[in-house]
C-alpha cells in the first residue's frame, strides 16, 4: 500500500510562491526545469501534491537569480505555527 505524500505548510507555501512567480513571468514548467538544470518533469512533480519532490535551498537561490527577485520573496514574512 502506497504511503500518503505530505508536504509541510512551509514547503507548500514556497512551492506556491514559485508557481505564482513562474506563471506571472510566463515561464513554463519545462523552461524552468531547463534553467534550473533539472529534468523536465521535476517542476511538475514539485507542483503536484501526489509527489514528494520539493525545492531545496540551492534551488531557491537559483530561482531568485532566474526570476531576478530577492531570495526572501519565496518565504512568508512570519513563521508558521505548525510543528514538524
């Protein structure tokens, strides 16, 4: 039996912020994967709730360069209260 995939609240926040910026800048998932030097399906897996894939800090750093925005734009202004 497959184990349910769950991403934390902060992981989902970051994923959604990246998606919002990506769409706003009219960058496809495939184009973003190429710019990140990742497989084409990786971005789709990250943005899907059914996959474990997520961004790490190195990805976020590179995304800030790609999107030409501050690193902190991917994070909430205050911490979430949820526990790990």
